[in-house]
């Protein structure tokens, strides 16, 4: 399973998503978009919007999501 998470500094929802993945020992790549134009543009191109977090799980996007939605997707 390949997971990429685009986050913003100071975003509570972003922190909850990354904490969930760490608690479940699920490997993921975090891309902090705050101050990183390349990651920000990548997130916007993939998701079509500027809100974070955006989670890509094996090509399935969860856009402007939260830990509950990520957990539900992982448990399906």
C-alpha cells in the first residue's frame, strides 16, 4: 500500500490523519505544502482544490478529509 499525505503546518485535521497512520504503523509519505510551492501545486493538481489534508491511498484520493474518513477507508 502506498500512501501520500499532503498537510499544512498548524492544521489539526492534518495532525490527526498523520497521528492515525503512525498509531496504526501504516507507512506513508508526508508532504508539507506550507512553504513548499512544488508540493502545494502537486496537491492542487491532484485534488482540484487548496484545502488539506489530501490523502492518496494507492491512487484513491480523500480530499479535505479527516482521520475518521481515512480510518473508514483503511478498514473497508
